[in-house]
C-alpha cells in the first residue's frame, strides 16, 4: 500500500471493514423500518361501522321515537299531576 492510498483513506483493516458493515446494516434497518411504517393503512374497526349504522338508524327514526316517548309520558302518573 502506498502513501497516496493511506492519505486518501483507502486503508483496509479488519476493524474498518467491520465498522462499514455495521453502519451499512444499521442504515439498511433504518430504511426498512421507515418503509414498513409507511405501508400501514388506517384500518377501520368493524365496531365503528356498526356504531355508525346504529346511530344513522336511530337518527332516521327520531320522529317516530319522539312521538312514542311523548305518548308514554302522557299516560304516566307523574307526581306533580296528582290531585288529593
């Protein structure tokens, strides 16, 4: 090995080779981790679909349920309506 190779950083030692491999492995793992993290899509929970469907169904039938509730309260014996 001549002086030019030493001056320009072309020294091949086992430690340097091991360090380059270690840096390359860490860099590759970092890239794979980033790529894998970006692939995940937001999954919709099946329970959320059922909640939305139930809420929509109840909202659509609101007038009917309102009338039923008012009829029930009209027949109920409420304390403030009682007469002695």
